[in-house]
């Protein structure tokens, strides 16, 4: 019974591998995709900038504590 499960498991793994990594890809990147990627990069930068702005005080305290000398 274990051998049958191993064979089925191997077949499913092989099928998943063949579906996820095809040998040939018949696709293209249209100009809209480039602008979409550009929008994602800009949105990530704006979101990161906003997060730094909101948490600036906490970030500053963390950096000061990280590099300050510890007195004993």
C-alpha cells in the first residue's frame, strides 16, 4: 500500500512540476505591463516614505538607543 502512495505522490509531484515550469512560454510583455510595473515601484516608494513619516519618532528612538553608549 505504501508503494502505491509513493507512486501516486511521485506522479502528482511530476505533474505539478510540469505545469509550473513549462518548457516553452508563448507569452509577450505588452507596453501596459511596463507602465504597471513602474506604478508598482512608485507606489511602494510612496508607501515606504509614508510609513517612515508616520513612525519617524519611533525609528529615531530605536537608532539612538542602538548606537548610544550603555552606562553601567
